[in-house]
């Protein structure tokens, strides 16, 4: 499976409009080469430079979709609690320096039942994942 964004290349800079310095909308994502039998997707976005701070937890994205349009992910999947203490996209907002943001998309053999909690989603992903793809973006405040 391959995950990409028309907004930034893998390893490239995330545009400010998708961060706390801009409109803080979720970036557009697209994927292909999906495993046969995919019934749903789950998505996480974590900052490994901030102890895996969770910026987005989105589950039960329909298995026939191949993209999340800009700013619409939370309306398409089921948003879960993030490290901000809220549900839904929370864009990059590093206190200093350049941070990496790892978008991980999981193809699942069925929908998840526990969707609001990161640990429950990861437990479900552990049982149901049939594919995985990653995309990394970077962001520097004021950069």
C-alpha cells in the first residue's frame, strides 16, 4: 500500500495552513495498492520527536475510499482522542525546532468497534491489519 499527499512529498515540509500557524485543517491524503479484502482503514499521525505525541486518530474510514480531501477527514471517519485532549485533527505545533509527523494508514479486514481511544484502536489494528503505509512530513515553526 502507498500513502501520499498532494500537499507535501514524503519527507517534505507540511504547508503552514495545515498547522497551528494556519487554518489547522487536515491535509489531503491519497492511497493506492490497497490489499484485497480491505473493509476499513484507520489512520494515526504521531510526532516521534515529541514522545509520539498523537495529532490524529481516525478510524472506520470506509474501505472503498482512496482519499481524504483537505479538511474533511474527521467527517469521513470516526475521530478519536488525541494528545491535545480533543477528538479530530490537531495540526503540527512544535515548541521549537523541526519535528517529524508520521502518518500511518492501516488497511483492516473489518471495521473497529473501539474507536475513541488510541490503545483500543491499536489493539484492533493488531488483530485486523492486512496492510500498512506511512508518509512523513516535517514542520518548523516560523519556517
